[in-house]
C-alpha cells in the first residue's frame, strides 16, 4: 500500500546498478524533502524506472516504503502525480502529512464542498500541485477525465492495486475501469502498488490494468519484527484482556471481529476493564466512525475494535499489536490486517484465537454466499489455506511466505510454533472413531448432527438429547472417553481443516467427504496437533529486531519529553503525532542530542521543511536538559 507516512530508511545500501536514482534529482529530492540519505531495497531502481517513463508493478510489505516509489518520481518529473486511492476517509491525513514535508498536495472526493473541489481543480490545471489524490470512482466521471486532460500529468500511481482482483479480500469494482488510464494517456507512466498479492493476483492486476509491458518489482513479504501467534479459543474476550494487560499495556492496537455486534461488545468489555477502546464498523454513524478513526490516529495507547472495514491505508506507525477474535477468511486478509502492526519496524505481535466454531461459521458463510460454484470453490481454497496456517506444526512465517511465493525459508525463531514447538500425535484411531459415529448416524438412523452432539455420543454422555434419540444404544456410544471434550473439538477442527470432514447447513451438521473413506477403510494415517492444556505466552525471540537506535537509560527521559512535545505540537496543528516525527526519529534525536539546526538536519527523517517548521521547538526541548 502506498503511504504518505515514510518509514525510516534503514537497511542495506543499494548497489551500483541503481546509481541512476541514487544521484541527481531523485537523490536530491530524497534528502531535501524526506530527509533520507539513501534509498533502500528496490526503491532506487523503481524510482529510476518510473522517472524514465516506465510502467511498474510494485509489491512491498506494509512499511516497506512503497509511497516513495511514486512520490519521488512525481516530484522529479514535470507535471502532477495523480494517485488513485480507495482511502477517502484518510485522504485529508495523507495530504496533511505531505504538506508537513513541503509537498503541494490535494485531493478530490465526495467529502468536499463544491468550492473546495473547484479550488483544487484550479490548482491542478495551473500546475500548482505536486500530487493529487483521487478515489477510483471519480475516474468513471467524464468531468474528471476532462479535468485531467487540461493539466500536465507526471504519472499515475494506482494504490492498493490488489483491489482490482475479483478473488481478493478488498475487491473494488471501480478498479476494473482503471485500464482507461493507459488508453487515454498512453505516454504517462503508471505504477501499481500493493502489499498483498499472490502470483494469481499479480497476474490479474497486470491483465485488468493493462500493465503487460510493465516491470514487476517483488520485495520479500517477510515482516521479521512481527511475532505471529495463534491460540485455541477459550473465552476469547478474557484471553484478549490477558494478552493486552500482560504484553501490551498502554500500547496502540487493533482488534478484529467478524460481526458488528462482536465489535460493540468487545469494545465495551475492554473499556469496562480499564483498556481505552473505540468501536469501528460500517453500521456506525459516519460522524462517529470518522471521529473514532481520528482518535485512533491521533491518540497514543488507544485500541480500536473493528470489522475488516477498518485499516486499509492506516498510516499509524506505532501499532504494537493486531488481534483477531475470529478466523479471517483468507491468508491475504490475515496478512493485510496483521501488517498494520509495527510499521515502524519495532517488535510487534499478531495474535489470534481460533476454534471449531470459527471453522463451522466460515464454512456456512461459503455455503450461503452469492455467486456460482466456481466462486464458492475459490472461497473454499482461501479458507483451506487459512486453516492450514492455523493448524501447522511448523514455522508459521515459513508457511505464510510460501503462500506468497517465497518457499524454502528457514524457520524464523519468532513465531509461537518456533518458540514453543507443538507436539503431534497419531490421531488415526480418534479420527476413525469420530468418522464412524457420523457414518453410523447417517446409515442407521438417517440423521446428521453438529460437532457438540457427536462428541457427547463419543464421551458416553446420557443427556436428554442423546436419550431422546436413543443414541446411547449406538455401538459407538462411549468409545471416546480416552479424550476430553476440548481434545475432541480439536480433532473435529483438524479433520475439517484437512478436508476429512465437512460441515453443512444452517445448523453446522457434520458430514463425510470422499477422503473420509481413506481413513475409515483404506488405512490412511492422520497425524494431529496436540491441544495444549493452556496456551502459554512464548518467550520473545532473541533474534527479534532491535530498535533502530538503542537508548541509554539516561536518554529515556529525554525521549519521553520529546514525545510529549510532539503530542502537543500535533494537537495544536490538528494532525496525527507521526506527521510531525516518527518515534525512530525522536529516538535518534535523544541519542545524538544535536546542538544546532545543522546537526538536527543530519538526522534521518528530517527534511528541509520539517527542519524549518519544527527545528527550533526540538532544540528548545534539548536545551531543557
């Protein structure tokens, strides 16, 4: 995702092959405007390619610096860079962040009054803007294309390009119309950017945006600062509360829930227990939703509880955790959502609780979804990949990267399965017992039931429902007392994940699959992951990335004073704190203690405009020592 908030430019310096972008105008813009000495990764090569007029498809993880790949060329090439972005609610913040850098930016969307739109349009035609943000639906209006024809365009940047994929988790129909850019402005370079795309999605982006001749730049999807953890669900609200209190007290975080009702209840629960939280979902009044989003961006230590409607384009760099209380529908969605943690490169957590009910619910949603059989099959494939990630006994990061086309990775040492390797056991007999119970109910009684009732038969429980249907007379009654209820639920969940069992209908009844016969009659072995007594918090990995600048204990109070100055400055200007400076920049200031504007200007992330705007204030804080 393209971002106006710029990550610290740390990492391996670029090679001689990217010297074109490291020198001259691009390098001068990078230093003067953004305050960075070097491009990192593929940035230099991408910038040089786009400046030369080439089209590009750019895949970089969240926080990887995609925004520079179009912002720098837009400032170097003649004309205005036009950014197509679906993030209407965030355009004002994006423009504010660029304005803080001295970049002339504007936007056109449905939230503006006519006079505001006319002003921005006049600035565009007069060449008084460097960047113009547009929502994709505006490009369907002839008035917009006529406006663009009256100005000089430096480039088109298509942000969140995965929205073009009809199989994706953030599909936006208006993106299907964006091939018009190439048709009407064939000589203007286009750069499509996203953080989330499998090879299939990349092919779809190229096809639908008419980017057949573009160069593709695919960076690593790895976010080594994020620790991935998935735990069995057991009183999820309490699990969440314990997680926040013990690991992220006072931190900003995002909690995702599947339904609006769950969002409201979870936000209320956290507030009742001393965790400041706000809800966010499409059912809220627009003003309330916008106010809650604004609070999250501007306040420190606030938790937002949301449906997936929240998060795309959120620039807040210091989100320390992303939690899921319900199973995401796909690995793409999971990666996109967890990627909102730790944009500043500092250690962060992607935490999720997951249980049998999640699998049943997602299967039901697929069965009841609109669309043809092919569409439902695709949804099923997405879910199967997500379940495989949840049930793996190997490194979660390795499986995640393999899904995005980066196989053969070594175990990361910073996920729960690496830090606390799960046990596996031969679950063949247990699987046969459970599948036999489902089979006998269907063959002998013509009946189908949900997981709870099947487990009660296996455990030999003579409750009213079992007695009502005379299920205590079945040969399988009581044959499963060697496992506990929670263990049987784990067996059901893992059989569903492996396709050895299916769930159907509004009541979530269990049915056999073709593969079930392989276990029942053909000798197929069924290795299972052992359910832990209680998921323990893994130790923080020794190889977790360290902060960009380590602070001596004596400098910590100075860092805190700088944060307080930043908070007051941001509040006075009505912008998020990170628009002023990132934490990493403040850390470096606290460590180096510059004594003059010239020394302050040498710190990464402080360009000319920010130095002029905030330099005196920073030096005043330093002089208080």
